[in-house]
C-alpha cells in the first residue's frame, strides 16, 4: 500500500521510458559496519526496505560490492518478487579487498562477473540501470573510460542491462561516454556542503540526465552545522530533512538516495520531500552552502 504520496514529484529519464519518484533510497547502510558483512539487525534491514516500498519509493540504489553481496541478498529477501515500476540501480567497477578496502575492478572479466553477481543476488534477469563506477572513493579523476564502458554496452546489447549510468565521473568522461552509449544518470558526491559539481548538475539537467548525489547527508561523517541546525529549528524540521529538501529544490534532475539502516530515519528522510522551503529559507541555505562548500560541514 502506498501510504506516502509526496515523494518530491517524479522524474522521467530522457529517452528511457522510465519514471521514478525523486525521493528514493540508498541501500549501502544495510550491510554491516564499514559496509562489510551482515547487518547488526537483519530484521530491521528488511523492515526498512519494505517500509520504503510501502511509502511509495520506487528507486533503490545498491551494489553487489556492498557487503559484498549482502545488501543485494537482503533486497531480494525483503522485496522479491519486485513490485511493478520499481527501479533498482546498481553499480560495478569496484570490488572489496579482504581488508575491507575498495579496489578498482574494471577489467572485462571483472565487469562481466559483477553483472552476473548482481543478477543472481537480486534475482533478476535484467538490471534496470547499471552505473560504471570510476574515480577514487570520493572524487573523480580524469582518464578514458572507453574500455570498461564498451564492455557494459556489449552486455546491454545482450539484454542483461536496460540502461547505463556513470558514477564518480567528470564532465569530460560523461561526454566521452555519450559517444559510446546513452547515459541516463550520473551519481557523484554532492550535498549542501560539497558543491564541486554545481555546474555539472545544471548541464545534466538541461539534457534530461538524472543527477543522483551520493552522501546526500554527508555519508560516513553525517552533516553537522550549527547554521543548518538553526534553519531546521526555525521551520520545525530536522537538519537532515533540510539538507534533503535543499537538494530537491536545487535542480529538477536531482534524485535522492539517502541511506539509513533505521525505519525511524527512513520515515524522517521521506518526510523531507513534503517540506516547503520559503525563498528566505532557501537564500539562507544557499549562503550556508556557498560559505561551507570549500570545507566539509561534517
Ligand atoms: N557511487 C558511489 O561511489 C557511492 C558512494 C557512497 C554511497 N553511494 C550510494 O549513496 C547512498 C547514500 O549514501 P550513504 O548512505 O553512504 O550516505 P548518506 O545518505 O549521506 O548518509 C547516511 C548516514 O546518515 C545517517 N542518517 C540517515 N538518515 C538520518 C537521519 N534522518 N538522521 C540522522 N542520521 C541519519 C545514517 O545512519 P543510520 O543508518 O543510523 O540512519 C548513515 O550513517 C548509499 O546508500 C549508496 O547507495 C554511492
């Protein structure tokens, strides 16, 4: 049952016949500490996923390297068979070392294996969207992505992938990718305190390409700011809700995937879509964002 109607409106991916609510859910926090192993509370993880779907979320972000495998297996356990219209976006291009490190995995066979791991662990025959993750952990670094993207485009032609996206990329890499395949979304590090991609967001908006900020709440070091706290208190919201509402307001192509392992935080985050920010509040938040974007709030 869809118990929540306002999830920030909808976004239709240009040329992709795929529409999602702008407020989605990021599943990375469902694995154990450091995104490794099983969650501390597996039943709560299932409740979070089922609660998201009940509230109308139809966009879930994941990867088979979360856990590894654990997050996708929980998604399958909680939600399979999937409701019509649910878009599960996954990413490939990395693997986990035994020491829990994040290692590039963009060789042809590594990408093929990753696609099959995602299909098996999610219980799907075709992946809705696959992001090729490049760059370093937080930021992109220049360099051609032709080789790995060509591998994914081949798998797309074979019918294993519906749409392709990119993660941790520069505008130059996005332009290179567009010559190889249609790209429906970009997932980069962006939030009220981290605005390196300001002009990239606008360029993608003009092309109808979704921009999906990762770490919208600051990630492993959640956003902390007395200024953000003051704005939130003045409108009867929480700082996290205000950070999400600011992103929704920032550009129409921004889709949110805040991550949480708790039903309480899930509800709080989804409710942010209904927050009405006045022009005065937005001006205050913009000025906080501008002053703080060179440093990290958290
Ligand atoms: N492409 C990439 O390279 C990349 C990198 C990182 C993440 N991602 C994707 O982006 C998604 C979002 O990132 P993320 O989950 O790492 O970071 P995030 O959404 O910025 O923040 C998650 C953190 O905030 C806490 N939190 C969530 N809601 C809260 C609330 N209402 N009040 C207080 N604390 C709250 C969570 O703890 P609790 O669990 O206690 O709520 C967790 O510690 C991930 O799920 C993943 O799918 C992609």
